[in-house]
């Protein structure tokens, strides 16, 4: 079993109640990554959802989670011919840390309309991109292979861009294949796009993360692009696109986050 599967596995204790551990293997500066927490909740919901495909996952982060024991409560909100709508709450020490709504569907028999009005981002192949360095307390990058397009790395050397965009490649270091939970992790695995234009701000904590998964990739790498266009009164949005190597859209995402500047 891959490490990611072990770290997202919660065991059912009773109907709709699961228990497990939030590990320190997918952290950013010591804080469990938001995409990892969404993956934990999605894995728990998939245990009881009759439908297993093309999910829409929307998570609200209520307070900071930490590595350690956690409980996950899940239940079905509504069931229809097309969709199963569910809810999950992640708790630690009796306090709610994250609440997530999820909509799952049956696998489509055919696609009547497929129209992409944008294209995958152009970037060098993974071997010519900048591998995100392994840093203390940034354990996500010990296990996820994130490689940035060199055109988006100027902020690392205080060379700022007029555009808040980060793009690059994502894969697992142990070559784990992609599924719903893995795509959820990829949607939050890159440095915030705002760093490209603002530099090393103190913190960009996520308030809400929504991920709409359209296709399951079968390629080794995911090609990702994230863009922020509006920064206002300490809030920003980040819109994401995840593609496979064959030019198929895998997922689109949107984060709402805070922009916290360093205090001098």
C-alpha cells in the first residue's frame, strides 16, 4: 500500500463515524495541507457513496488542523438518479476543523458534448522544470514531486512577476496512480500563485477550496496552472486547472484565501 493510501485511511467505528490519524507526511510549514485534508474526507465519503465518479468537493476550513488523532463524521444529504450528495465533518479533540460537501455521480456512459475553450498550459517537460526543494516542515514535497515551470520561479530570488501565476507538473514520488483523492491533493500542492507577484508573504491560509473533477488521468504526470487575478482587502481567489499529458482536463478548482503580509 502506498503511503498516501495509509495516510488517508480512516476506519469505521459505527455508522457514519470513522477514526484515524492526520499524519505529518503532507504538511506545509508543519500544517497539514488542505488538499490532503480534502482527500481524507473524500476517502471517507467514498466508503458509503453509491456513486463514485466526477465529484464536486467543497471544503470550508474552520480552524487549523494538526497532526494527530481525528474523527470523521459522514452522512448522505440526498440521493437522486444522477447524483449522491454527502457531507463530512473532520474533528480533532471534539472541535470541528473542516466541513465538506461532496456531490458524486455515476460514471457517464457517453459524452454528448466536449468543448474546451482554453488549452493546457505550455511548459517545459518535467526534467527541465525546477523541482520544489525539500524543506524542513514542508513534508508534502518529500512525498509529492512538484516541478515548477522556470518562468514562474522568479519570486524565489525576489524577481517578481506582473502576473500572479504558478504552473508546473505534479506526481507522486512513489509513482502512485491518480484517483479522486490524489487529484484533490494535487489541487492544493503548489505554492500560492500570489507569490509570483507579491514575493514571500507570511502566510496564505485557505478559507474555502472547491474542486470539480471531470476525468480520471492515466498519465504519469499532471500539468497544473494556478492563477490569481484579484487581491482585495486581505482576500484573494486562486483558480486552478489540472490537465493530463494527453491534453484532457482532469479538474478545475477555486480557492478563497487570505493574504497575510509579514510583520516587520
